[in-house]
C-alpha cells in the first residue's frame, strides 16, 4: 500500500526525452506537453526535485521550449541508453534527491519510459507512471508500454490524480495555483 501514496517529501519528477525532433511524430503530444507543464508547476511549488533527460540531442534536438521554459532550471541529463538508468549522471542525480518514489513522464512510453521504469523498480523505487503525460507514436505502442509497466508493478495514474494526491487539501495557496491551471 505504501507504494501507492504520494508524499511531496519522497517523490521526484522525471521528464524523459520531450525533444524537438521527436515530438512531431507523437500521438497525444499536446495533452502530454500540457500535463507535463502542470506537473512541473506543482514540482516547483512543492520543491519536488525534477530530472530531465535528452536522448542523443545531436540527432533529436533539445527539449522543446514549452517544457524547457517551464522548468526552474534547465539542466538535461544527456543519454544514449534507452533507460535513463543506463546513464550514470542520471543515477547520480536521482540518488542525490534521496527520494524513493518516481513520477515518470515523457516519450516514448514503450521504449525509454518503459525501460527506465523497469530499471527503477528493479532498484527498489516505487514508480508512478503518469499515463496522460507519456506518449508513443502509435496508440498500440502506448497501450503496450502502459500495460507492460502495470504488469511489472508500476502504479498507473494520471496528472490530476497526482496533483490532488500531492496537494492533499483545498484552501492552500498551492491548491489555488494548481486549480487555476487545470480549469
């Protein structure tokens, strides 16, 4: 049951490979971008560590401006492995956060997001896949990735569930800021 609970003091946000040359090919890209922006905003409000990766930016370009500009700090971990965990700089950055629950977002669900989720779970992290903040080029590939991660033990969630789980209650400044965003 513990792995199902999100607590601002124990969660990190990971945004995987939302890059200029990859985004145009993705299904649901507009929804994914908007939801990642919501998650970035709550991470900033709650001081939740955020890690950003870029898969071979020489070929796929940098992170798109909509995500890059939303971040408090733009400091991508560059990788060539599909799993973020295959890049030592990512593993070091995540370890530094001292968080044991990871919110996974990004592209592509059935490749980099999936392989990262499997490696994180294998290392003892609780993984919450934010299903409306990940995408693939095809609906079938997206669905396969989501089902695979669920079968492997990831918690499948959505952006609003994450937001309200972290907020815990209405009436706060954080609640007012987030509720304005999702109206």
